C-alpha cells in the first residue's frame, strides 16, 4: 500500500521548473504510474482489481513519459488534440483512483478489518468533483465566456480532493501495514 500512496503522490502533485521554454517536472508523473504498476503487481493477491487496473497504469506511464520528454525538449503542443488527450488522461487517472478505492474495499471485506475504504471513496468523490469543475471551467473559457470564478473554484476543490485523497491513502496504508505488523 505504501507504493500506492507514493505513486499517486507523484501522479497528482506537480512541481515544474521552466527555463528557455523547457519544462522539467520534478515529480514526473510517469514515475508515479511506474510505482503504481509495481505496487499493483505486489497487491494483486489482495484484490483482483489491482490486476485489472495495471494495464491502465502501464498505458499512463508510457503516455506521461512521452509527455515528460516532449516538455523537456519543448516540443509538446497545446492545441485541441492536446486538450482532448489531457481530458482522456484525466478520466483514466480518475478511473485508476476509483479502482484503487474499490480495491481497498475488497481488502477490507477479505480481511474483516477497517482499512479506511470509506475515507478513500469519499476523497475520490471530492477529487472527481474538483476535476470536473476544472474541466468545465476550461471548456467555458475556451468558448470565450470567461470562467475565472469557476476556474478558481475548480482549482480549490481539486486541490482539496487531491490532498484528501492522499491523506486517505496514507491512513489506509498505515492501517494495512498495522495488520502485517501484528502477524
């Protein structure tokens, strides 16, 4: 479970350095997906969902690695195709996060222990709501209708959702590890 937390930490948090048009993400998203892939392999015996989510994480690792190299070389674009790919990427990321919350529920049922699945699920709802608001604000802005307030609201809700989701995963990780220490 530790890898699940750290994987999402890298996926959801971005710290970029920009110089001469080149962007370097200090917490590369593809590293987060690679960590998720490895953790899903390790946890596949705990829930079948980890195995089902793994191909999505592999695809996102490859996709985000290509984007990272493109940003580094300053060759990525920001046109409509890029926006559609960004939307698809966001949806896949949310699907993976939702699947992890379901996998934690599976682990709770199998072990008969509280691993904080309700907290992870609630955090995912906030995360999805924030992403939806941010996407809506972006779409409204593209139409030239202005969406400053909606954009700020989406950003704040998305940030709260990200932090809440990471805290819920950390709590779930700690509970899972406590079960193994007790053995």
